């Protein structure tokens, strides 16, 4: 039987794949699968929580589950808008610093923050669709960076925040009266 060619990833924002599904795929497909899994996992940390639970502060910093997803939206815009388009953070409409990106306002809800994150991720994929892994992104304060490095950096940051979210969610759920 001749070998079959695996299907191309879906053009939608989050291909329905798991890391194991891309073992024999090109590096770009692998990186995108890992990043997409972490994007989705972070957003999923809000599922089933009410607004108070999503905003619950359990550590001395401004880190909350809702704040983590809001920050992840900032990360998407820094690395896949600012770095790609060379537009300033003010032009993009995002905070000047990472710490500010965790701050929640009255309009931030599970629904609005989740939707903003989903849209930012879709925009990120669109912004990089025509780029190669070795293409240099010119809009970062560090200077030109290859897209490959940016994917790895974002993956590292998302993985760290997914770990934070796992712990915070466990604490939030443990505090429920029916637990």
C-alpha cells in the first residue's frame, strides 16, 4: 500500500490536532500545533467558572485566571502584531508593559476575554501565514528575530502560564462548597 500524505492543517484558527499527530510533519506544523494546544488550554482554564471564580486572586501578584488569559492576548499582540507589523503598542491598543496586561477592568468577563484571546490567536496565525521560520521579524525591541525563535518564546511563555492556570484552577475548584 503506498504511503498516504497527511492532510494539511485546517485553515481555521485552531486545527483539531494533538502534538502526537504531528510527529512526522514539518517543523512549522509542529510548532503551530504545540502553540495552538497551549493557547486553547489556557483559554479552557476558564471553562465552567463564574465571573468571581475567574477573577479570584489567590497569589500576592495580579495573577488571576482571567488575568492570565488577558495577558496571553497581550502576548499574541506583542509577538505576532508588534513584532510582525512594526506598529507600536499604543497603535495596537495594548498596554505598554506586561504587568499592565494582567489588570482587569469592569468590562472584562470570561466571555469577552476569551473572545479577545481567540481573535488575537486567529490574527496571529493570519499574520504569520506567509512567513517562513527563518524570516526575520523587525518589530521587537530586541531587534530582528527569526519567526522560529518567536514561536519557541511564545510556546515557553504559554506553557508557563498554563502551569499557573492549572494550579489556580485547582485552588478555585477546591474552594467550591460542593467540593
